[in-house]
C-alpha cells in the first residue's frame, strides 16, 4: 500500500515552543488528505541540526533511509518535507547525493513550500526541477555556514573574555553554582552535598553505597525540582561518578568545540583555571581519584548486609593464583562464612581444598596491622622515581620543543620542505609530550595528596577499637572504611593450603616499628626476593591469632622469623631440620 511519510525537523529545542512543529505537521496533513493518501508522521528530528548531517547519521531520518535501502519502503511512496533544507543543509554535493539516492530508490520527494514533486519518472522527462533543487540546497548550506561562522566567532570572543576576566559564558554552570548578575555564586546547600560525596568516596564508600545513603537521608538530587517527562527517582550512580570526576569543583572550566550529536565534540585549548569558585580543595580531589582507582583495581568480593569483609579483593589462591570466594556454611556455632578457592569449588583443576574462616582471618589481620607503626624515610635511590622531578624534566623538554618549533616555523614560511617536515614532526612530539606531562602531573598530585601509610595505620587502630562496639549501619560504615584503608596498605593475601593465609605488606622506603599487642600473638618474617632483577622487600604475616608451633613452623619453612605477643618479641632461628626460639 502506497503511503506518505512526513519528515519534520528543526534545529534547536527552543523552536518546539514556536510554530514550526504545528506548521510543518498541518501542511503535511492537508497535502495527504487532499489526495486521500495515508500519512505516517512519525519521522521527526526535533532539535537536530542538518548542517553537519546529524539527522542523516544519527537521527530519525537515518532510520528512514535505512528502511529505503532495505526495501521496507514501497516504491512509489512519498516523502513530504516543508522544504529541501529540512532534509539537509550540508554541501550541495552531499545534499544532492542524498536526494538522488531517494529518487532512484522509487521514493517521490514532495516539497510543500514550492509544490515541487521530485520523482524518477518526472525527472527523466524534465530535468529543470533539479536546477531549482540545487539552488535551494546551495542557499540552505550558505545560510547555515554563515550562521555557524558568526556563532563560532561569538563563542571564540566569549571564551577569550572568560580566559582574560573569568566572566560567565552563559547562565549554564555546574549544579552547585548559579549565575547572579554577571557572577557565579555558590549554592551552599549543594556545595555541602558535593563535599559529602567526596568525603565518603575517600572513606571507601562506592557509588552505590553513596547513592543509597543520600536517598536514605532524603536528600533530593540536583534536578529533582525540574519539570521533566519522568519524575526524579532520586540520586543515581552516574550522577555521583560525574561529580567525583568533575574538575569544575577545583574551579576549572574546559571549553569545547563541536557537539555531542555530531560526534565531533573535543576540548578547545587548555582548561581555564579559577573560572568557577573552588568548592573542593586539591588534596581532597586527588585523594578521591586515588580511592576510585583503588576500588577499580580491587573490586572483587561479595558484600552483604554486614558490609564488605575486610579481605575483599586481596585474597588469592597460592596454587592457581585465582580468586578466593565466600561460602556461607550456615549460622554459628556449627556453620560460618569461609574463604575457599573459586577454581577448586567449581572443580576447575585447582587442588587447594582448604577453607579459612573469615572472622578469624579478620581478627588476625587487625591484630597484625594494629601492632605496627611506620615512618617514611628518604631513600638514597628515591630521587630516581620522584614524580616531581619527572614533571620538571618533561616541562623542560616541552619548553625546548616549543623553542625549536618557533625556529622551524620561520623556516617553514620560506617553503623549505625539510623545515616543513621537521616542523610537523616537532608539533607531533609537542602534542605527545603534553599528554605525557598531563599524566605525570596527575601522578604527582595523587602522591602529594596521599596521607601515607603511617596515617592509615593510625586510622585502622582507631576504627578497629570501635568495630565490635557498634551495630547496624554504624558497623557497616566502619567496616567499609576499614576495608578501604586496608586495601591501600596490604599488597595481597596468599591462601596456601600448607602454610596458611599469609598477608604481604610492601616495605618500600619505610621504617617499621613493632608495638607489642596487649593480647594475642602472631608470627611474621621479612620476605626479600628478586623479581625481574628488582629487589622486593616485604613483610609476610601469618593470619592466625595465637598460632601453634606446627602452624608457625609451616609458615616459616626453615627461614626463621619472629613471634610477637604480650610478652614481647621472640626471634625464631632457622636450622636445617627444625626451628628453635632464642
């Protein structure tokens, strides 16, 4: 059955408030009713530009064109548009190619503004309408090009003014700000929410947990009061993620060119610093980025009503190097929650059948971590890896490249081919070096914002003393924070069927000092090994409170170590056949 399809398009959402939609719809309905043809008016691109072909590549017009190509639009069907500029405002070559493709596929294109019908049968007899169509296409493209150039120049002037004076480009700004007069003003209630999100991110809460807490406290999302097709359903994880990653909290604004719809949006120049009021200090921002990256790196582990177990993302099987998973064997005293090798449980080839009670491992882990203090010292070799020196070196290289490029630019103006080639090569080097500097600068800021292991161990000691006194949500929150702190200190926990569960801490450039525990004993030993010609100094702890002699011997494996308890430190010497205490 022959049908008529009306295509309605306008470029900006604001035009929906005017007469454009009603006018285009009414004209198409009148044309179809006059001829008794069934009209399909579902093909609409409202607020979609045709200048760069966004309607052709991503809009509803693309779907119609695909149906034409697939033969799902019957030959002899009509495509009704107010004018050819509704179909395209691209260059004449591109716009004409699209029109000809439709006509050759058997679609009759009708333009209501001038009453033209472009059909294959007509144009084979009379080609003069094509002259009119080409003129319309050329005019439409020129209008859009001139408008784009004027708008682009206006935006360039606004961006220049913003860089020079920090004046708002538009009234659009981050959700925690508003424009009053010609200045950005902080919305205090929303600033507190943003700062809370950063604070909880640093404390170890993930996006889902933060969202649950915000919604549970009845805090409305930033767009809750807006008029929307669908009512707000509260905070979403995507909203929290965008806030944590948004450098606008530091006062930065990154200008862009292009649009999302045209898929050509990209940064335009360097960020403008101090454009917005800064509501989060630099240290807090970078500590939050570190916390997010740590969660991505060690995200494995089951979480339930009681919160993450403290070994989450750290425990690995020593036999197959796979993950250790939780298994609930019922309620105490007969049952409990255990860590087991995932591969063994799935009968996937690992022979590590041993299971470890999670609560006992956690108890031993906290005993070990709260029995040590650490202090960083300046290593003789530390300068080789100092990120601040790395940033200085890259900046020096970048300055040298820019100096050389200025010289080459003057030579290139003389049309020296070798100079032009070297200029292009140096320009590429400058681009790569800028990206390298960006990464190195981020690493430096992250390290500068890190409070260090000493502060983390102090916080673990403080939190662990309250762990068993709290219940419900307070206990859950504390466990989440403890889990985050532990993942920043502990390298991994190796679950060995013979030696036991062993926690490994990298020593690095730190001095470790033993604090004698008031109750309970544990065993540990230095673990120094060479991997890829690099010496690794670590501390290995047996995660067993009050280990027996057999358990200690299995852990030490004729290498010796120390037993630490309320009575003090006891050095265990290694012999060829047995271990002796001294």
